[in-house]
C-alpha cells in the first residue's frame, strides 16, 4: 500500500519559491497535486488546429448524411467487428 493518497504524486524537486502551493499549509511539503503544479498556455496555433479539426469533422458529418461517405459504424459492421447495436 502506498504511504500517500492515490491522487497525490511525488514530483521532481525544485526550488521552494517556484509557484508551488503546499498541502495542509506546510510550506516544506514535497508532495503536491499535479493540478497545482502543471499549467499550460493555449497557443493561437492550437486554437486554429482545433477549429480546423471541427470544420473537418462537420464536413465528414455532412458527407455521411448525404450518403457520400460511410460512417465508422458502417465500416465496422462491414468488417464483422460489431456484434450488436442497442438503441437508435
């Protein structure tokens, strides 16, 4: 059994004043949650890629509805990889 809760992680040590928040008010604690330590900025390039991907998938949806493209489910059924379909 682990000596710390499962949602906690040991991370590599850094200087004490690197924007960490300690748990339980202890300033010298080396156990931190990942969400408190890891922050990432979203770049404009990432936002552009996400928009392009969304437009691409909308195009695929229109093609599937028009009957010009097979859906993923249809492809899997053709290959015999679908056992049962439940619901609509």
